[in-house]
C-alpha cells in the first residue's frame, strides 16, 4: 500500500446572478457595506470552481478518486443546481444566506462532502473573478 497522499483536482464553471444584501438593512446601509454588489437588480459572475480531493491512491486502481465520478458529481450537485440561476431567488440554499463567495464555497463543500467518502479530504476553491477567490476549508 502506498503511504503518500495525492491530491487530484477537477475544474468546472457555472454562471450565476446574485445580490449581496441583508433584508433587515436599509438600501443605504446595504450599499455602504456591499457597494455595487447590493444592486437590487442583481449582477452576475462567471464562477470558476476547483475541487481538490486528497487521499491515498487505491492499490488496485491507482486512483485517489475516479475523475469521471468526480466530474459527474460536480455536474449533478453543483452545476445543475447553480448554473444560469439567480442564487437569491432560485436556490433554496441561499433563501436565508447571503450568497457571498465565502458562503457559496461552504455550500458547495457541504453538498459534495455528503457524496465523497470520509477517507478522502475535500477542499473547494471558488473564483468569483480572476483575481478574487476563496477556499474552504481554509
């Protein structure tokens, strides 16, 4: 058995609209905190998602995780759910959760974690723009 861990990565993308705001704040307070991102008419991003799975390669296959399985999982659980959606209006996950990049990454992690075996480590990196991205867990 191999004792070294290996990380495998899968990159996907989805396009979504959202609005950063708190309904219990005034429009002025939301603009003060969230700026243009609090626009009541929403705005969109071309999100780039990188999923990292780390573990010991299976001695029979050499795989940490079958990449086709990971691709299908991300497509079914994340892209189908969030692509071309208004996160605030269309996605139950953000009904009471501000869809910041940080919160989106944690939601994605939780959705995938349920489907990936516990012996594998998982990390999500989400690019909101080419220069702004988050990782969870940190």
